C-alpha cells in the first residue's frame, strides 16, 4: 500500500501546485493596491488601541476602541479626545507600520 499512497500523494501535490499557479495567474496577477483605502481601514481598526494599553491602561483603551468602532472614526481621533496624550505621541504609538515591523 505504501507505493500507492506515495503515488497518490505526489499526484495530489502536483494538482495543488497547478491550481495555485492558475489562481495566481488568473485571479491575483491583476490586483492593484488602493493605498488610500488601505490606510483608512488600518486607521479605523480597533486593534490599534492595544498599543495604548501600557500608556493609558486596558480599560481606557477598550473604551477608545469601542467608541471609535461605534462612531466609525479613526482610533487616533478618539484617543486624542479621550486622553491627554500629545498628537505626536499618539502618532508614534499608533503608527501601524512601526507596530507591524517590530519598530524598525
């Protein structure tokens, strides 16, 4: 049975590889990035407030996230209203690029 299992496994891997190639060529190759829309969505993502936890505390960060989500506003705007942090500090703390690249 082992040769049959090996043959079927290799055949399945080949089929999967071909399917991935066709998907990339036919569906993904033509995609373009809408950078403005992407930046807007990132700025409104409530997960950004986790960066504020050490500074303002979990409860205040949760309040900021809930309000930003409920009002459809940017996290930075709501955090500026609900905290006494300077705008420069908020920009630094909520910079998604720094948060995802490990600060580099």
